[in-house]
């Protein structure tokens, strides 16, 4: 498959805010970007549209499209605009509604994404990990089985395992080819169980990642998430990703070694979130995984990744790989 885009061939896998942050930085360096995005969201505007109209949840797709947009700020703000009034409109994002409308006009969700991509002049492409209606489920440590992404987030218990219903779902077209051709495959940042792993539960995606020649990079989250990763360190995250990939294939872990100041930590007290710690370095390196420690935190009130810092490290790794392949 010959790409219509140019530059570094990069695939990013995940969902939610973390993926959008990463894409904003990478689009400066390349337009040969493919974002493979989870479609298990059942909360907020996406959840309402999904239950009422039977469409795939458009929220994470919309956020990625806006992140990759090479257009006027006003147009991006328009897509992100959320209605505050109206019995039916309240809480809905205009971009979500436009994606649903475009799906009806074009006849399918992928065509709708392509059409919206043209409007926003998107640098790259955004693909749902599957076009099937899937429900995320979780087996909890206390024996409970919870269905639905929102219910999993709200359940007060430790996750042991996650799964999709139906258990076998096929990847969207172009997904496997993009992974095969990528110079780098980036997993994360994002919610481990509800943004990253759901993509790895789609048939063929773990196998394609394992067999791909591109560099496999995991971007460690900066903060833990209550109800998902409360006590997990970087090694625990890696172990869980390997569980769903089926084998250890990660080449690099990007870890932000910047200390989070007290003022920012206070913003996370209500969420019961703490900095993800880098412990068990020896165990990680024994798995032949390189740990790349850098200052990756944005200058913000929250402990977010900085788009530019993150993108520059990834491009540096790709350039190293290109140089080594020529030797």
C-alpha cells in the first residue's frame, strides 16, 4: 500500500486525551501518521449517541481529528464546542454530531472520518480499531464481572482482566497494513485498561504489532488512575501490555523523570492519583527493553505530557533506527 502522506511512518495506538496530546506534537514532524483509536467508550456524548442512534462512539475519534487538524483555530474550536443548553443537545459536542451526520450521508463511519478529515485538513489519518459495536468488560479481583467502560471506571475494585463482547471482532481496513509499514508503533499514553488495551483485544492487531519491523515504543503515563492503575508502577504497566500483546515486543519505554510539584499533586488528590514510579529497572532491562528517561511534563497546572517534548524524543528514536539500518 502506497501512502498518500509523507514523512516518518508512525502508528499511534490508544484513545482519550493522551493520544490527542501525542498527535499534536507528531503532526509537526510528519503527515504520515495513523492513529488507531479505541471505540469502547459508552459515557458522555459518545455514549448517548451510541445508545440512541446505534453509531460507533465518535468522541475519541473527534479529539484525534482535531489534534491532527492543520486548519484555523476557529474551526477546531467549532468541532470541540459542547452545547450547554437544550434537553437533547446539552452535553453533546458539535464534532460528534457532525461525524454522526456524515456517517448517514456517506453511508459508513470510515467514509465519514475521511470526509471530516478533508474539512479539517488533517495531517494523517484516524482509524477506529474495529468497526463493530463492542462492549468493554472487566473481571474484578473480588469476582465481579463489570460490563461497560463507564461502569468499570466507576466500580470500586481492582481490575484483573479486561475483554470485549463480542470476544472476536475484526480490525478496520488499513489498520494491519499501517502497522506493518510503520517505522515506529507508539502505545500510549492513555488509560491502560480503557484506552490502550481495548485496541489490543481486536483480532490481528497484537499479532501485527509483534511481527512488525518498526520500533515499538510504550509511553508511560505520568499519573496513576483511581480504579484502574492505583498501585501499578512502570514495570506493572509493561507486564499488563505484554499480557495482551501475547509476548514481550516493546523496544523502548518513555518515562518522564520530572518531579511533580506539590501544587500540581494537590490537583490530583480528589482523583486519588499519584505519580507512576519507575521501579524494577533491572527487570525491565532484562526483558531487553530500553528505558528512556526525559523531562516530558508540560508546563501546566496538571501533570500532562508535553506534546513537543514527547514528539521530539520519538523522532530521535526513529532517526537512530534509520541510521543503524544503514550501517
